[in-house]
């Protein structure tokens, strides 16, 4: 049933703060998606649209109608008003507050016949984290876990960096290292740590088994706790003088090697 639109004209309207809190992560139950492509992906993924804001700049009639039908609250805004709600420099006429999805442990493993969980350990840049999520989905990973203290995968910059993958790939955010290690042991996942000083080249490692792939920030790498718990330490050979790769690039190399081995 289509919602009756409410017109928002005042910059003091509480909706402004609600959208900004969803973008920044201050509202831990919500996330923000903006722009026709990203909002379409959220709708098509079946996420709950809690609140939608549209302006005359939105010309996609299907999307407008779908948001009016699906959203709990539908706001009709001027372009200037939408800019106040938006986290973008150039808003595209549509922004939505979405309820963050929640996944149980078993749901992190169900997407692949042989589970492959990616752990982002200490990745603090939201754009890099979003790219890791995008790469993980592209390579057929079953899910992703982020470690407490790292970037929030549901903040606006990470959502945009994932280009919609965060809407579809099961993600658990802010877990403790010990709890993830316990999950790996419980689910019989081999822990593979990306380690510049690792003994195995990534092409020599056995990535065919159910596994937990741990990648860390470019500068610091993965922590000692991961290195001590890992079943395999793998490195990607680099030509001098380059000493490290962007975390999303490294994750892509390792994930697609796992995909190659499993074919």
C-alpha cells in the first residue's frame, strides 16, 4: 500500500537529523543509501526501507512508486531540502534510511558450498572496507566479519564503496578477535592470515577447504593474535621496492586465487 507523502520544507525538521545519524553510524540500527543506482540495489535486495526522501530531481518513476509503496515514511522534498538530508556533495534526488540487516552465524556460511569468510581486521578506512566487501561478493565469498575498532561497513562511505554489496553479502560488524577464532574452530574453518612475512606464496597455499581469510590494514597488517592462531600464513610476492598492497587489492588477489583453486 502506497504511503501518503509528507512534505518537508524546514531545515529544523527532525528528519534531517535522522538521515544524518544514519549516514554517520550514530544510529546503530540504520544505514543510509543515496542515488538511483544504490537505492535501487537496496530495494531489489529486499532491505527494509524505513524512510525515503525524494525530490523533483528523481525522474525514475518506478523507483519513486516503489519507495512510496515500501517505505514506512515517505518524504517529498525540494532539491534544496534533500541536500540538507544528504551526505553527498551533489545529491541525486533520492535518499533512504534502511534497517541494517542482521545475520546469525550459520547465515555467514550458507552462500557457498565450501564456506569462505573474509575477516577485515583493523581496516579503518570505510572506502577500503567497502571495496573489500565488493571484492568478496564478486569472488563468491560466503560472508564478511569486521573486528571491533575497525570501520563500520554500514556507514555511508563504506556503503558507497561497496556499491551495493553490503546489501546482499552477509556481514557481521564489530566482533572480538577471540569470538571469531572460536567461530572458526566451531565451524571447522581453516584460518588463513595474509602476512607479508608468511612462509607460503598465495598460489602455494591450499585454499580449497572451508576457510576464514584474515586481511588487515596496509600499514599494520594483521595482529599477533591472528598470526598465532592462523593455520596458514600466506604472502603475495611483490616486485621491489613495493612493500605492501591496498587491503582491497590484496583481498582480491587471495579471494580469486581461492576461487581458481575451487573450480
